[in-house]
C-alpha cells in the first residue's frame, strides 16, 4: 500500500521517516517519535474455511496407564503359557474391548487384573488351546470366586460363546510338556503319547469316582495319573524303581509336591478294586498294584460294584456282631440293676446318662441303662463317630475322612476349697459297679441307725 505525504498531528512537523523495526512498515515523526501511519500485513485479505475452536485444540486420545499395564500383563501371561501369536493378539483385543465396556468402567483395580486373566482363558479356549482355570488362578493369584464372576460377566458383556474344555484335552495338552517320546529317551523309558493319554484319562476318571479329585488342584492329580500310567504300561524293574522326582527329571518337567500324596491316594483306590479281581491270587498292595492297573481299569465298573457290595456285607456283619455284644452287655447291666434294686434305699441309685455338658445325670423311668463304655466316653467322641460317615463307606471325600476335630470349649476352672456341698445326683454319678451301689446303700443304712 503506497504511503502519502503526512504531517505529525502532535507537533505539526513534516520530518517523517520509515521505521522497519517491527513486523509491518510504519512512518514515525522524528521530532516527537509518534507513529504517523501504519501499513497492513497483506495487500489482500486471506479467505479460508471456518475452523471451530474444538477442532483446532483437539489432541489424539491416548490410552490410560491402567489400560497399558493391563495389556502388558496379558502379554506376559501369554508368554508364560507359551501360546502362539494369534492367541496373544486375541487376548489383547478382548481386554481392550472389555476394559472400555460400561460393565468394567467403574470397577476396582483388582477386578481389572482378574479381567486380564479371563481374557487369556477365553482366548485359549476359543482357539483350541485347553487350559484350566486353576492355571490362570496360579498366574494372577486371585480368589476363585472372583475369577468365576468376572469370567461370566465378561463373556456375557462381549457376547462370547466359549466352548467347554474336556478333561481329555487338558490331559493331552499337559502330556505334551513331558519329553518322554522315543526322540528324547531310550526305548526302556520312552512311551507313546496316545497310550499314555488313554491310561492317564482312565486313572483320573477313577480318581473322580473315588472322591480324590474333590477340592484338589488338577495339575498334581494329572501328574500322578501320568506317572502311574507310565509305570503300568510297561511295568519293568527300571520303571517301578523310578521315583516321581526321577521321572520328572527324565521328562524335564517341574515336580509338584502334592502329586506324591495323590499317587498314594490313587494307589489306595486301586488296591480296593484290585482285591476283587478273581484271577489274582496274591495280596494286592500299593507295592504291586501297578502291575494290575490295566486289568483294574478295563473292568473298573464291575470291580467297583463288587467292592462296594463286599464293603456293605462287611459292615452288616460288623453291625450284627456289635448288636450281639450289645445284647450281652445289656443283659449283664439288667442283672446288675436288679441286684441294686434289692438293696435298701436303692431308690437313690438310678440309671444315668450323660447330659449336654458331659456330666452323667440321673434318669427316671428309663429301662435302657447306659453302659460303662458310654459313661467313660464323652458325647463329643460319640458325635464324631456319628458325624464322620466317611468311615462307613468305601469311598468318601478327603474332608470327611480326615475331618478336623472341633475345639471343645472347656469351662472355666474354679478354685476348690472343700466346703462345697455334694448333691445326691452328683454322688450317684460316681457309682459305676453293683458292688459300689451295695456299699453305698449299706453306708447309708449305718448312718440312719446311728
């Protein structure tokens, strides 16, 4: 834009010069320093599209820190389980979707950690990589109830149809970790994976029928079944002498300590069935039961029915013998009670039974006297025998067979001074034999005469 001749309005001077110190040209008065005129930035205004303020200040949304940590946790679990790349990508995709779902927006950090394990679990099941929920529990160290709730909520929110994993698939996948094929071991220790899976599955099914699986972690039970199957398929001296620890070293797997107990429990169940094999003449013990595993598994249903029938017959014979003994004891007790009734003042000598607190108390009008063994045994011992029904059946859950005894709260002990009064009922509680009853009656008679 051309400049025109101007004069300063402040001082009226005409000494005007150009000043190029700023971003646009200016004319300044030399005398007073005031700006006479200014130019423009451009000769023509720039006309462009209208841009809103929100678009000009928009920033790309970044994932939050918890989401990043969750994806890293999913990736770490996939690397620990050594799954292939497709399962890892699917797990991260499911976690990203579930994390941003409204069902998991306002939940605790613990629930989000469990969500990572559930995404890995469902991805493995969808892509035919069978793992158990117990494996995920070991990785995330969480409550099983919480993991089950989050898993059901996740598959419902994302509308996933997860397949049900069979125990055969789990055992087959587990056996793949054992390096016991002919490529890794010599002929006397090598075994075919298909035969090993078949025998191990049958042993696990037998353990389930025997209540051994109830409440137990699956991996030690599978390891025990694989070890016994490996021995039974070719019961040579070398295999029978190989311990579980040596077997794990040969197969290059980590040993689980509970597997030793599971082996003993499975052998005990096999012995109960092996004793019913008609063509076995020798006694079946845990030392030689491995040699009969094939026959036991082949006829396990018939042997199981026969073993239960034998056990029931033994119980009935025991009850019958106990009933005869109880009749004999009851006859003796009735005879002794008749002798007591013939003594003077025998009305104070009454039959007794233990009360709730364990102290024997008199009982009137009862023709069923308590025996000496019942008096000496407390109510808690008799209740333990009645409640522990696992001792009366052939197979029972471990928590029933090895039930923990409840603590009996003992009453507070009071100082005994010797001046306490002794009631007649308490005196009667100390009477045990007819001789004591007669002596007590004679003593009372002597005091009355005196």
